[in-house]
C-alpha cells in the first residue's frame, strides 16, 4: 500500500461505520452524505481487498478484517485528535461543533433549559444534544466517542474516565396539594411523613428497568414495613404527572421536585427515613481533558448546576 497517496479521511469513515453500522448515521457523524460514505467505503475496500461491511437486514455487519482493524484505527484517530486538540482553540461564537451529552430526563429537565439559555445567545451555531442510556453503558459511549459528557449519579469509574461533582441531591416525597390522607394527619408541606402514612399510600416509582424496589425499601424492611408500588415509570417527569392527577405518592430528587411542584400543584414532604445524599457527577474521557471545546462545555455545566442546598 502506498501510504503517501492514502486518504486519512477514509479511516474516519471506517471508524464511524464501526460505531454506527449504518452508512446514513456514519455520514451524519462525519458530516458526509450517504453516497459519499458509500464511495469512501468502496475506495477502502479496493485498497484493503476486503468487503469490510456486509449488509444484514438494516445493519452493515463488520467482517473479521474490519473487526481486526477496529481498535488500531480508533487508537490512531484518538492520538491524532489529542495532538490537534492540545493547541486547537475553541471560539463558541464561531464554532459549528456538536456536543453529545448523556443523561436521564432528570438532567434534560433540570439542566438543559438552563444550559440552552446560557449558551444559545452567543454560541449561535453550537449544537447540544442529549440522549438517555442506562448507567452501565455510559462509559462505553465515552470510550467509543459517541458521547462528550455523561451526567449521572456517583459511579465507580475506570482510570481513563475523569469526573467532577456538580451538586448533591436527595429524594423527597411529592403528593398532590391537599392529599386527603396527608391532610387528615395534619402533616404540613416540608415536614416528614410518618412511616405508617408513607406505607399506607399507594405509590408511583421511577424505575428504568421495571423493578418495584427503591433506595428506601431496605430501611422499611428493617422496621417490618413495606410500601405498595401501584405503578412504575421510567422517567421522573412521569412520576410528577401521575402524582398530580391521582392520590398516589412519589419520590423524586429534591431539585427536580422544587422545579415542578408549583407548576403541577404538588406539595413536597420529607420521607420517613433520612434519604442518603447523592453526588450528581459529570464524566468525560481523559483524552478530552485538554480539548478546548469539551472544557468550555464543562464550564457551562458547572455554571448552570448551581442550586440552593
């Protein structure tokens, strides 16, 4: 192979294909049309003498040769990115860069509107995107370059992940204003629910995987108590909406509760047991430590993640 005549952009297309397994999505990742991606793959196939990707239904599946090349190509591109990022400037006012964040609806509701209000007036062409993935998958997204920043609770991290705590949170209980049982017990907003009241009210639980157990259940079990979970939903916003239109009780993070309580006519109460504080944390790949754009985004997130205790 004549490396002097080799187009390194072909490796960017190959890397995007390995990540997306789709010519359309790979093109979106590298800023090319689907025909341009197909053309680049054709040139790469001719150079390497291998199909590299074979269609299987709606996906393009990598050949053994492509799988063999995956990590060497990814590492080579990472080294090039690091070398360029070390001195590359980032001007949000002129940049057209897209950033991918990962976080649950908790973060898209709590932080993204504030981030948009802070960023969009000056960073006119910067694009901020957020997607939701299970916590078990988020570091893989950073490793593969599919995400720039992850927002999550405190997680055990591999050595190649950097992190910064943004704020501390804890769970509170929410109920519709004037809830009959809570009012009958003369428990005022801001006060703690007694364990018997907490367990007497059917509840809506935020559960991404459908589990009907939460952080408070082990403490209840020690007291010989249990609660009745009537429904589970995967998003905190759905918990709040369900509580607002029923006599169900919900438990959601305090800053989220404060944001939705007035709008949905909800009262906030403390749970019967002290809720353990959670460190809300921002994560990124260490290879982006000195990337000016990533550093800028981290600064913006720190600025908007300022909440009263």
